[in-house]
């Protein structure tokens, strides 16, 4: 009888342990999914910010390059005009 009672207690404890492990695994999966979702959001935000920065830098680079080309053209034009006058 003592042996049966001990086995009953062990069986109950094993059942509780299995329930606890199952609940922990479910929570772990939820947490991993949440972490993955948050990572994706941050990754998209960072990548879009980097893309915006590259777009702005490219715009400014081309804008500066256009200004330099314009000034170079003006200088060549002025040089030709001065050479015609002299």
C-alpha cells in the first residue's frame, strides 16, 4: 500500500512537471516569436534609415558635382571671352 501511494505521488509530480515544461515551451516559443518580430521591425527601420541616408548623400553629391561642373563651365566661358577681348 505504501508503494502504491508513493507511485501515485510520483505520477502526480511527473504530470505537474510535464505540464510545467509544456507551458514553459509554449512561453519560450511566444517569446522567440516576439523577439523575431521586434528584430525584423528594427532591422527594417535601420535599413530604411540607411537607404534614406544614402539617398540624401547621393543627392548632395550630385548637387555638388553639378555646381562644380557649372562653375567650371562658367570659368571656361569667361576665359574664352577674355581671350577674345585680349
